[in-house]
């Protein structure tokens, strides 16, 4: 079967012309400021480390031997350290709570975390309770 093709011009010739007027604007050229030069620091230059003191291994080994700490201060410092081990019962204060965990301040460098499912809704502690 043979198709019949009809050819028609898709677009008629456009003979319309558009005139636009453009205003000329003068721009004053400003000279580049050469006085505002920023000094770039070379961070790979080895001269940057001229004032850094070099410490030898011998100085490191002998530096700790000269410290004489009074016994009272040493005992006071050791008294601030807390020895915590696994499965030990510790008292603390509830400091935070989210949908999964209860955060408890146990007097250590980090808080204790107890899963919220360990508590029933009636026994859930309030924040600030010991």
C-alpha cells in the first residue's frame, strides 16, 4: 500500500521587521589598585619552623623524673578517680531521656546509658532523680 504525501509549507515567510533602540551608556574605567597587594604566605617554606624548639629523646626521658608531687596532692588527685567495673551497682542522677535510652550521671567522664525498655511506664524515673 502506497502512502500519499501532501507537502505544504510549514511556516509562512515572516516579513515583519522589529526595530529596537539601544541607549549607549558610558562606563568610566577605574584603574586597578596596585597598592592593595596581599602577601601570600608560603606554608611549605622550611624557614617557618626556625623558631620551633627541637626536643631530643633524652630530654623527654629525663623530664618526668624531676617532678616531685607532694603526697597530699597526689592522694587528693587519686581520690577523684572512680573505679567502675562491669556488673557493679552504681548510684547516679538521671540527666536526660530520649525515646530509646535513659542517661544517668554516674560521676565518671561519660554518662551511663540504660535502655528505656528496662523500666515500666510507672517506674520510669524523672530527670534529676537520684
